C-alpha cells in the first residue's frame, strides 16, 4: 500500500477515535445521565396522565385518548431505563423533572412537544454513549424507546398543526 493510503487510514482512525472520545464517558457518568432520562420519563408519565384528563373540547378528544396511551408507553420506558441503571450498578432516580401545566390546551401540548424533543435529543446522545462503552444491547433498548418518543413527537406536532421539530431541512 502507498504512503498516501496509509496516511489516509491513520487520519480516519484518529478522527474516529476523536469522535468516540467526545461521546465516551464512564459507566458511573452514564448512570447519572440515565437517571436524568428516568426523571424525564417520570415527568412525561405525570404530564400525559394530567393532560389526557384535563384537555376539553371535541377538537381534543382524539389527542386526549392518544395521551393516555403515551402515559402507558412512558411507564414502559421508565421501567426499561431503571433496569439499565440497575444493570450498571446504579440506583434508579425517584423524583421527576418538574411538570408544567396550563389552562390552555395548546400550551399543554406545546409543553409536551418541547419535552419530547429534548428527550429525543438526549436519547440520541445516549445511544452514541452506550455504543462507545460497548453497551450495544443497552443502545438497542434506547433505540426502541427513541422510536416511540419520535411517534409521540409526531402525534403532538400533528395535533398542534405544526412541523415536527428538527425534521425540516435548512435548505
């Protein structure tokens, strides 16, 4: 192989190692991040339970029923994340992030959409972190959660009649 080919390989290897170093963290740090995710899942459960019951009016009947389903899915996510924290030797968090409420239905749906968007961003990072630690099965669990979170995001954006955040191209 030529020197040029060897140099290209070395550069690519350094770039890949650098990218892994940026997302790499210790298992203890991953537990802390997962506990933040777990607190966000608790927040989502509470939000969906409350919002599904207080949304009023014919225009919100379908989304209210969908939010009830979301609450059950978020509970499933919380159980999966808690299991992963335990697997890593940590203690699952017990407190939720704060829950915002409003007397205005659209505002509550916007709160949920903002929370889902943040959750998606965090879980994408968590997948990269798990992969960097060699925790491939854990990354797969989080990918499955991520798929449902994206469905929630789409449901909420659709109910609000807006574009799904982070999907529209910049061009």
